[in-house]
C-alpha cells in the first residue's frame, strides 16, 4: 500500500510551528517513515501538486493567499490547520482591531503602497476553505500533531479536548493563579497543551482558542469571586481572541 503524500505550506506567520516540526527529531523520523513528504519549503527543495494531506500554517491576509489556499484545498483529500495563525487567525488578527491603511502606513511607511504589501483583514484558514483537523496553539504542542497524523493514518478520528485548560491544570496539581491576582484564561480556553503556561507559573493567554461550549456559569463564578467582569476576561484575550467568535466553529 502506498504511503499518504503529505505537503506542508505556509502563509502569514512566524513559521514557529514548522520549526516545532523541524525540532521534533524523534517524532519527525517516525512521521517520515509513515508518510511520503512531497513538499515542505522549510525542510526540502522538492515540490509537488499531488498530495493527500495538506498541512497549512499561517493566516490568510491577501486575495492571492486566498486563491492559493483554495488551490491547495482542491488538491488535498484532508486539510490540517497548523497553529493558531491558521486555526483562529492568531496574533495576526490583532490588526483587525485597527484601521488597516493606518496600520500599513505605520509599519511600511511609503512602501505600504506597493502592491505585494496590500493586505486585507486577517482570516483563519476555515474562513476561506473547509478545514478537516486543527492543531491548536502558538506554537503547536508537537505530540498533538503526531497524534492527529497517527489517527489519520489509522483511519481514526482524533480526540481533541473539548474541555478547558483548567482541567489539565488541576490534574497537574497546580495552584490556581487567580488566587495570586493573575487573570488566567484557563476557564474558557481549549485544553490539550498540558496546561503548559500555568504549570510554569504563567497565566494562560489563550493561544489554543476558545473551548467549544464553555461552562459560562463556572467561569462567571471564578470571575465574581475575584470581583472582575466578563469584559475584564475578554480584554485579556486580545492577543489571541481578536475578532473571534466564542467558539472556533
Ligand atoms: S501560531 Fe504562533 S508559533 Fe505558530 S506560526 Fe503562528 S505566530 Fe508562529
Ligand atoms: S484559571 Fe488558570 S491557573 Fe487557575 S486552574 Fe485554570 S488554568 Fe489553572
Ligand atoms: S496554557 Fe494557554 S496560552 Fe499556554 S499553551 Fe496552553 S492554551 Fe496556550
């Protein structure tokens, strides 16, 4: 049986999620053994228009990105969004809070008028095409990518957490940062990172996006207990939650 052909593509991003793949030596070796990697700009020089699985990193910020993503989608049986830039728009969506010509002028000055620097409000991959699987996080949690790929190879649907970071955090036995005056977004953010930040003493800043169907009442209880408002919580979500709905659907 032939191995599934996999291609990795990038759009507007820092390429940090691809770097996570490059740096994941033991995982990547397993992966290369199980699939046929046919295109990956960051890791090889070959290119191909024929692939079964497309892994897409980065946000869509220009009409030409949108066209390119649609072509990728039309060629792939399965499309995986890799990292927050692709799954939710990530930090790139911050710019959607501002006047775009003003932002462009501020960043590029006179060059902002150059055609290749023209951009529109940032979109996540699923605002342009159908996405089959999401590898959340900024950057991704590397074992989650190999887990999703392994499930795909076995014909199983990956089980991505539908519960908040607090569940993993409490299971790790961490003290709650709210009790130390931090506004941690754990109650409304999707788990799956192993509560990476609170386990190191940093608040969750929301890189995996909102959990589907959050337990609003429980979150409200935490907020009330600390005399804060939902707006306070939302204001802390600006880095990764700009112009997003309450879910990632
Ligand atoms: S999700 Fe974060 S680490 Fe990954 S490409 Fe985007 S900015 Fe970089
Ligand atoms: S709010 Fe943050 S620190 Fe507290 S339990 Fe949830 S994830 Fe952990
Ligand atoms: S704890 Fe929150 S910010 Fe940190 S990796 Fe997990 S989801 Fe992202």
